[in-house]
C-alpha cells in the first residue's frame, strides 16, 4: 500500500526501517489512530503519528532518518507530542505502554511505546473534530481509558488549563468533554439494546 493510506504492514515496515536507519538509542511513542492501527482496532489511517524522545545531538540525524524512510514508503508522518499542545496529567510517563518489534535492533536502537492514552485522549478532545471523538471512544471501548480515571485526571488538570495552554477557552474543553461522555453513554446503551437505535 502506498499514497495517503497506511495499513498495519506499512506501519510495521516504517518502524523497522526507521530503527535500522537511525541506529541510535531513543524512545518513539505512537499516538492516536497510529496506536489503534498497530493494535488492530482499525484497518488503516492516513498518516503515522508519533512523538520521539531523542538526544539533542541526535535530533538532526533522527529527522533525516524519518525523511528517508517516509520518502521510501511514500507515507505521511506527523511528529507531535501531546505535551506540545496541552498540560499533561501527573504520572503520564508511567502511563506509556511499551511494545516490541521482533525485527528491531535491540543493541542500540529505538525503544517503542504507545503514548499515555489519557494524555492522548485529552489532546484529541482539545482539538475536538468528529474523528478525534471517535479516536477517544475507541480507547474507551478497548479499556485503555476509563471515565472514572479520566474524571479524576481532568479534575487535577483543569486548574492548569488556560486559553494559552490548550489554545482554546477552557470552558470549551469542558463542553467537548461533556459531549464525549454523552456519546459514550449512547454507545453503551446501543450495545446493550441495539433495537433502541434501529
């Protein structure tokens, strides 16, 4: 597969080739739809989205490696961390989920993670388009986040939210969160009684 769509085999090839091209230590975190593609929750996505923790002296080499692999596979990539967009909940570092690539270079190469799903959920809610809501709902459906834990983490975060830190009115974020909870409640009712929505 080439062009704007990425399936799981292309994603795996991207990660393996990036590790083999970069050949230095670092941490790479998959985000949102890219995590869900890797986990098999969806069949494709239109870009590979990730964040990376790379030593400053290796940053240019890493960027060059991404460009080489991206061009070779003709895929779109987006490197952006949720921390660039919103304040993150306490303990988000421990919320990252590690995964292995059997083909990857284990001597000096990258280590792979899914970014903390709560941080990702809040980041996507802050943007809040229809696909973003579906991404967060998928995390809920697969048990990677729960409403109770989201409530608790958000209560701790709300006092940190300003129009500067989340690039919108914090009241707008609360409205989006309430909308997500309504969608989640409707999905759960539908799962219990599909005839309600027939």
